[in-house]
């Protein structure tokens, strides 16, 4: 997969970058035809970012409705697969979507896709719901109210997230089942493989760069 | 410069939310000190995002009133605006640990003999977390490990036959690890030590001391 989106930083405006990203998405979509479809369609990552930003900036209920219709049933299914009954999963999925609204401005699209961010909210809600062990977290690092993450960091991270979804869809069945069991809370630490062999190196590097820029802005 | 990091399986289990509390604390504390592992964790969270996307099941849908009920709950409130981090960094205790220890200038140490001290932190029972103070230049009792043990250095450094561990470094030890770490001269070594099984000391004196360790 590699770096399909290496645009020289200074010579491109954000708009050119968006156009370039659209072109790449379109090309990838063409290439993919005939191959097995990944669960996430290619351009989704950026679309969800745009919608979530409308919620944060303008309390846009249409944007929120689109997010709700896509993610709420997935959160509910995720909670059921993690051991909740239907009524509890329904209630908690609504709670998760309320948190999505409230925390929309905290979302940093240079470090996570919207699906990833909602996953972390759902995971934390699940820990409360099932009275699992408390899970302390490192202090959150975030941009101040007056700065924004770099546009190219956002585009590359969202694209990397879409590529990760495609790469996971290509993994052998056995390995995918192992990952699902781990994330539905079925595997203990000692049951997880020592060498997971997962294609996480590229997205990690992107996040690392975005973190460096954030640290720089904080100092 | 941190040289000893979390394992993939610890990061994955932390991302999935399936670790005992004491291990969660050690992972969170290392990440507070290590941006490399912060980025690695974010990549495991991204994997969780992929799993969430795929979690849709044909027989699972939200109740018909769900959207309107949710909109009703949010309509009164604006999303919380972003704020700059202002929490001061503590020289010894990163944020996740501070919640468990309290005031870093008044750590409630209990003597272990020989100048060593500990403070047990309140977590669920499956694993134990404690702060350990090993006086500069002294040996940590020779011990083997019954289960998984994480040792995260917060101050000073220790070294064993193979490696040196300074602030932020985390040692991951298991049944196969037998070692005799020594705190470096200079500064007392303070660590967060987390284990899911009692330590088994191999020397006579440390065995006598074991009842006082409270583990
Ligand atoms: Zn690390």
C-alpha cells in the first residue's frame, strides 16, 4: 500500500490537497473494482470528518443525523458482540452518540478517523456498562481553541485509515477473527499473540508526525 | 531517551479495554511519558475503529425513537469547546499515576527493610500495583516471576545483567526472567511495579522479608 499520498508540503494549498485526495480516492476505487470490497468505502473517512466538524462548529443536526444513522447501529452491534443485551446496548449506543455531540470539538482528525474516535468512546462506555476494570488514561493532548491541525496531516491520516480498513479486510480469516475477539473483549492479554503481524506501521508513522507537530505547537 | 517500550500485545489489550486495572495504570503511565507508544496505541485504536465499522449486523438496528430521543438530549447543549492543556507536569508522577498516589511530596511509603520502601496502590485484585523505592546503589532482591511483571522507572535508574532502565523505560518480565537489578548510584530509584502474581524471592533473607512486602 505504502505512501500513495506524498504531496510536497509547501507547494500545495489545502484545496489543492483535497482535490488531489479526491483524485487518488477515485483512482483507488477504479483499481479496486473486481477485488473484494472492504467494509469502508474509500472516501468515507474525509466525509465523516466534515460532518463531525459541522456538528462541532454549527451544531448541525443534519450532519449529526447522518453520523447517527451510520454509527449508532454499529456501536450497538459492537456492544452486543461485547456481551451486552439488546436493551443495554441500545441505551449505551445512545449515550455514546450524546458524547459524540458533546465532544465533537475535541476530535483531532490528524490523529484518528471518526470511526476510531467513536470506537474509543464506545469502548469506554462498555467498560462502565460491564463494570470492567477501571482504565486510567494518559492526559489527552489537544490543539488549543485557536489552532488547527495541518490539513495535509488530516488528509493523509484519513486516507491511511481507509487503507488500514482495506488491508484488514484482506487478512486471512483466522487472523481477522483473532482481532475481532480481542476487540470484543474475549481475549485476555496472555491470549493475544506476541507477534500480531498487523499492518499498523504506516498509520503509526503518520500519527507520530501529527503528534510531533502538536507537541511543537504546545511548546 | 526511552529505550524499553510496551509490547504490541499490551497495547492491543489496553486498546481493547481488557487489561486488569493495575496493568492499565502501567500502560497509561508509560504512554504519558512516551510519544512513540502514544502513536502505537493510536494505531491499535485505529484497528478498533475498523472493527467497529465492521460490527454492523443485519439484525441489529436502533429503535425507531432513538434518533429523536438523542437529539432531544443534545439540543440544549453546545459541544464543549477545545481548551489548552494547562495541567502542570509533575517531575515524578505522570497524570494517570497522580490520581492513585495523591500528593507526590507526601507519598505514604512503608519500609521494606534495607532502605527499600513501597506504597501499594488501590486497584482491583487481579493484579497489584505499587511504587517501589530502591536506595541508590543497592540491589533489588533476587527474584523470579510467577506471572507477568511490569516495572516502569519514574526516577533514577536500575540495571541488570542485560540492560539499563531509566525514566520512562518499562521492563516486561515473566516466568522465564531471573535477574538481580541494581539501582544506579546517585539518585534513589523509584519505580511503578505491577504484577499479576506474587514475586518469589530466591535468597534466604529476602524470603524472610517477603511477609513484610504485603504481596
Ligand atoms: Zn514507549
